[in-house]
């Protein structure tokens, strides 16, 4: 079977369940929270200086960090549930060369994760733009700034989904895969920074912020951030692929 057919098959699996709808509902909720922050949020002195400049607003709509986490959970659940429900068995029977099936699955999950990031960033941007008229400030982010936020969120979402998929392939249990994703993406980064302050610039959340053009305290370039994010994604994906090739299907 060709890779294109394998990828289409994996995409069909992702789109024929309610899971994407649940994730998009969460993304809509996050957008509402951001809009509510614009309407009712204030600084300590009661002002709204946190949205007074284009940089401030771009930082508010920069969704890439959230995209990594959301898409990481998306990828982990998507892959782990296949082993839990044993739907992976007909997949490997259809394409006995497991590495091809796993690579197709990673490709499909990356597309799904990219959409999660893109939709999340789009909804957040729209929510902020619609609620800013309730304040004394207008929407100040340029078109190129919005485009950068959308691209960064889609890229970070794709990387996060591949990372999560790798963890799901290793753990093979939905609850365990979600826990692993939370540990890697939420719990571990602050601990790493405490052990090595220089590591702050290289944790996923910071890398996403750099890509979105909202970072103010790191010296790494956007290209370096993109490469580092790819590294964060490929390491667990490679471990997951190796695990699939070495063990029994069920």
C-alpha cells in the first residue's frame, strides 16, 4: 500500500470519532477565556496596559505554547487508544511493514496537530480582536504578526502531536500516555530549568513563544527554535517507532 493511502486511512481514523470535536471545544473555551481577559482583566493599578501595545497583544494571542500541549495530548490519545482498542491490529495486517504504518500515523497525527494549533490560534486572535473594542485600544497587531502567530501555532502543534504520538506508541495506554505527555510538556520543563537556568530557552513553551514572535527574554533565533522543536518531536517518535518494531502487536 502506498504512503498516501496509508496516511488517508490514518486521517480517516482521526476524523471519524468525536475526539477532534472535543479538542476544538476546548480550543473555543480557551479563546473565550482570552476574550474575557481583555474585557475584564486589568493590571494591578486597574489599567489595561497589558494590551496597550502591538507586542503586548501579540503576546496575548501567541498560541504556540498552548498548541504544543494541546496537540501533544491529541497525539498521545490518538495513538495510545489504537492499542487500547486494538484497532492497530488490522492496520498492521493491512501493511505488515510496521515502520510504514507508524510513519503514516505520525504524518496524519502531525496534520491533525497542526490543525489544532492553527484553529486554536485563529479562534484566540478573533476573540481578542472582537473584544478589544470594549477597551480604549484597538487591534494593533499587523497582518504579518498575525500570520506569524498562525504559522508558529500550526508548526508547534504538528511538533507537539508527533511528540505525543511517540509517547503513545511507547506507553500504549490512553491514561498512561496522557500522563506521560503532561510530565514531558508541563511538569518536566520547570524542573529542568531549576537544574539548569540556561535550559529555559530550549523548553517547548519558550520555543513556541519564540516562533510566535512574542519572546522577550531569550536570544535564540526562530530557526533555532524550529529546529529544537523538531528535535523534541523526533526523539520520542523514534523511541516509539523502535518500540513498535520490537514488540508484539497486542
